């Protein structure tokens, strides 16, 4: 995974709450067996609406998505994270994220920055009044800066550390392989197995 | 220290615990399907890693499979299914492919063959893995990176969940089902209310539910934002597990039951949040909006967004009504549907099909309404046919299909056309979930069957008594 320290890019205001993963990428786009090429499915239904924010050329270079509360609810599809990243997003800002989506993002290097809804509202106003405004998201200091606005955001310490270091979970877990072996040796014999 | 059920299962699976790190938890069962696994297997190949415990891993084909006879015609869907088969062969994982006697929706298959047992940790790249919590297992959906992690290590690094109890005491009225209970829970706490929590469902109304009904409740925990839902195992659970192909036998059975009997929240255990519902107050519940929290009792009308206190709720409800083509104040019973879908990991088990069949037997699906009945697995289909349920459905004018996820998410050809409206026993009413532009009302199997007969959202109580039908 690529490390993440700070990112500056055009902010995109998405004034919607409960953006579920079926909206981020509808099921019909989930059939690929790769991790790339999902940008065509990103917000596919909404992008057919001319007035949808991603159809506004001022935001075409957008890489910081600012959304309403409960972003990423529903399905566990990691394709939602791939679609956002394939499209060019590196950060999503919201006042509340669904658990699975936030976990998936952390594994892929997409930063989910949790700001207060008040700060999200200020960011929306700023980005709508001055389309194309850049937003800087600094993971070291956990701050979002845009124009005169400086807001702090929350991200858990462990995810932050992994993102800053660009560490992958599997290697981290395999450092405890002896513990895994020991645990397996202690499991009751009656625990089910798929094959004998 | 007193503990909750979730904490006990968690503690018994900690492989490694370190300061400032998530706990590393052992995973007892890893279920796979074709949609969320191909990239995980690619990751293993790139890193030169094997599947650590193929014998604790099981794959089935469900999301893409057609429910009419014949091969998959969509080449992209077919590639995804063929990729799963190749990966399973290469990595030594058991798979139940289309046409196999054990094939079906992953969350129907695990319990029915006895692989799902109390006290286990169960994961799958599918958010409805919460279903298995009905057995007192800690079961939750994961993303593809985590699928790869479990394949490689049989563990997951996780931060502890908070605990929430949802207590439903009292007796459910006739015609009120597990689906109505969970839709009412979601409407009460909201789609984000369970975020960060494991929900434990408790109370006399929950204890009185069958295992299949408990699975319906736990299945939709994720729609309240909760990663998992659990119900403490009891005699109902043990009786369901006993005798199934993977259930322990003999002395092992006794040892297992002794261990499972310890799996309940201590009397003085503290939950981070507690929610209480009175079973006697519940009635058939349906959704009117585009998230599962936007629901109301069937006897009510489409709510008025302008009367909602919270600004976000107001904006979301306005948008939902526009998408759904509904006007505030319209009685829910007057909403016409084009399609009725009975199936999915929420309501595609044999009891669900029996319930729907009992309502529709001797009646007809209304003119202009299409009704699809999709069993959750090949075994459920076979059982239903042995009981003659297929004949009941087809005599009423419904379509009897092959098992799969089907119209729950429309990855196969079973989809709504733009603007079409369904009453669906599935779990999500998101915009476009059942097909682009499709409009979904989530309902119980009883409401689905009654709606098919009347053509408008209905409960069995709204139907003419069968004696009146000649």
C-alpha cells in the first residue's frame, strides 16, 4: 500500500446523506475480477443526471469528496473504495462512516476523515461558492484546510499509523504466526471443518 | 468481570493482543462467493501465499447465477463464476457450484449443512454474514482485502465492537413476523444507529422465534449499521444444529453443547447502549423510502418529510419520495406494485416459502403483477418441492425459480425495469438496488404474498377469507 501523509486536491461537495455502496457503485459493475477500471461505475446512476456534481467541469479534477453523514452504508463491496480511487479520489470527508466501508478504505489507502457535520457544512458552502477550491488534508496533524477554513478530523490511531507507514496488514499479522499456530493447537476437536 | 455474549465469543478467539494494536482474532469459518473473492486470490498469488486453512473455507456461487435453467449468458458474470472455480481448484477450497445439490446463497448454505454453530467466528465478503449470529456466533461481513487476509492467515486484526442490546419482550400478534421486528428496530435506531456495535437481540419475543426467524432478524443488523447481530444459543438452537451434516456427534456433541450452554450474556453484564421494543405493539411493517430505516407500519400513510424534525432526515425523505414516486399522505395500502419477490438470504428459507405459500394457496396473483419465488438454496428448493409448495406457487400464477441471490441485487437477469415497483422480502431498498430506476418496498413473506394477491401493499388480514373463495 502507498503511504499517505498529506494530500491536496480539488474538493467535491456531495450534499447527500446515507450514500450507500449501491450508489457508489451499482451491483452490475461488480463483475470484473480486477481491482482497476471501476471508475466507470462510480455513482453511475447519479452521473446520468446533468446537474450531478461530478458532471460539473469545475470539479473534474476532484480528489477530496465531502459528503453527508452515514457514507458507505450497506454492502461490504470493496469495489466502492476501488471505484472512488480509480476515479481519482484520495480522501472522503464525512461526519459518519459505515464500519465496513471505513475498514476497506484503510486497507487500500483511501483516507476517511471524520469531521463534524458543522465543518462539513462549511466545506460544502466554500466548495459550492468557489468551485475548484483546493482542500489540503494532513494526516500527521489531522487537519483539513480549505481557503480560510481549518478543521480537525478524526481517524483512529492504528489506521493513521498504517497509512502513514504504508503498511500492509497481512505482513503485520504474519509476525504473530507462532501465536496463530499455538491457537490452532488449542482449538476443540469438535469445531466443524468443511473437509475431513 | 461480567461479560456480554459478544465479548465472550471475542475473548475466546484472541490470538494476539498488544498495546495500541487491534486484537488479532481467529476465524473459525470463512465463506466465499464469486463477487468479492477474485481480487483476494490474485493477492495471494502475487505474494506467493497459500490458503492457510482450506478446511475452514467454503465457496458457493450465488450472486450472479441465473434462476432459470441454462448456463450464465452474460460473459462477464460467467467469467467471475469461472474465476472462482479456478481459484478454488488451485488453492484447494471446497466449492458448491451451480447445479450442485448443496449450492445456494452463502448464508443459507452454512446453517443448513450445520457448519454454522454457536460460539464461532464466521466471516464472508458479504455484509449479510450477520445472519449467522442467530446461532450465537460472532459473524460479520468483510471487504476483499480482509478476505485475502483471512485466506492467508485465518485471522483478522479487529478493534473491539461496542455492545448494544435490543430487547423485544411480549408476544407478537398473528401475522407479525421476524421481518417486521427487524424493520421496526431499524426504523427506531436508524441506518447509522448501530455503527460500531454488535447487537444482541434478547427478550421473550426473540426467544420464541424459530432459528430461521432468528436468522432473518440477525441478517438485517447491518441495515441498522451494526456489523453483527447475535442471539444467545438455547434449546431451539441445539435442536436445529443436531443431526446436520457438519454437527458434532456422540461425545463431541455433548462437549459442544456444554460449551455452547455457557454462551450468554451474564445477568449483570453491561451493554454500551440498550434499546427496548414491545412485541405487542408491532404490526406488519413496510418501507416507503430508499434506505431500510425509512419504514412505517403498513396501516399508516407515506410520511410527510416537512414534518420531520431532523434536517438530514427531511432532505433524505424528500429525495426518497421523489425517487419512489410517492406522495406524502398516501395510505401505504394503496400503493400498487408490479413485482413481488420472495427470496434472498433474509427470507429465502423453507419457513419463509411455507408462510408465503399458505397465504397464496387457493388464490391468484393479481392481474398485471409478476411474482418470483426464489428458494435460498438447492436444498430449500428440493424440500419445498417435496412439500408441494412449488405447485401452490405456480397454480397461483407465480414463477418458481432456481436458487440464488436473484432480484435482491439484480446481478443476474432478475431485475426491475426503470420505474417498476416491487414488494420484496429482501433486505435493501436502496435506489436502483433491484435494477436501475427500480422502486423497492421491503416486506415480510406474508405481506409479499398478500400483496401479490391484491396488487397493493397488503397483509393477509386484508384478504378475503378463503371460505369466501370458490
